[in-house]
C-alpha cells in the first residue's frame, strides 16, 4: 500500500482528497499545519507528499524548501490557488516536482499522483543499469548516464521533471512534439489534462537553456507543440 502525506488546512479539501485516495487503496496521513507536516515528512517514509501552499503557520514554499534541505527526496505535489506561470515557477523552484491548481478534479489529482510515484520508483531502480548515452545539439550536451546537462561547457541544474522533458525533446530533435507527446514522455500521463503544465515547464526550461545564449533551441510551433532544433 502506497503511503501519502497530505499537508492541507482546509477541512473540506482534506476530506475530499482523503476519501478519494483511501478508496483507491492509498494510506493517507494528514497534517493541518506546515510545521507538523515538515516533522512528519522528516520522520516517516512516504511515497508522495501533497502540499498546500497557503498554510496558517508556515507556507508551503517554506515547508518544501525545509523538506529538501533535510535531504528528503520524496516527490512533492503542490496544491495552489495561484496558477500564474510566475507563481508556479516559484513553487517548482522551491523543490516541488509538480503542481495542481485549485479547484481540481479528483481524476487529475489521481493521474498526477500515479505518474509521480511511478517515475520515482523507475528512477530509483533503473539509474544504475542505464547505459551511457550522450545527446548533443549545437552546444547543448546531455549525458544521460551521469544526468549532467551543459551548454557552452557550463553546467545547468535541472529538476527531475525538467530533465525528462529536455531529454524527450533532444531525443526527438527536429521533430515537433505535441503537448500530449510531452505529457507521456515527462509525466507518464497518456491523456490531455487540459492544463498548461507543459507550457509552464517549457517556459522554465527556456530560462535555463536559452536565456543566456543568442542561439535559441526550444521553439514553439503554434497550434502543434514544441521542437528542439537549431534555427536556420
């Protein structure tokens, strides 16, 4: 049975999530405050942490940073009422793996949870056995064995999800990938959630990959998706 820690202070949301996840076979522990949630995340083993941003004592961003500083690598899914790109990027930059904007449907929450847990299990079991693969386009180089990304010989730090998204793009360099293609590759979700999740991560990748270079590699194909290529 997978164990989930829910850090959320809205009782109606807690009831909704716990009921749905319990019916799906998860064991759900609940904290109504950020401080207690941090102590629970640091003291017990969970398969996933669902973390609200707006908490009464310590906000979710602070809790997430504290959890990561304590070397807890459990996947973290943010719940937030603030769905702008800037707010999402701030949340992801604090150490979260994914986000979900309130209000949300349970089917979407369940899909995100399954994908995050599955990805975490795969990364834990496959990394040591994967052969070395080096991908390069222009001055961007990805070593898929060491998980090191460089551009112009300068190291670039990516989150696990950003890395998977970039890897999908470079493996298909020159090919236009739809948002659904990228959801399947980076999140293991095989249906369109109707959110701007991919767009947010593409925006974040651009800031890390393209912002400091005159040669932009990540391009939007309007109405179709995204492509990684050297613009002629």
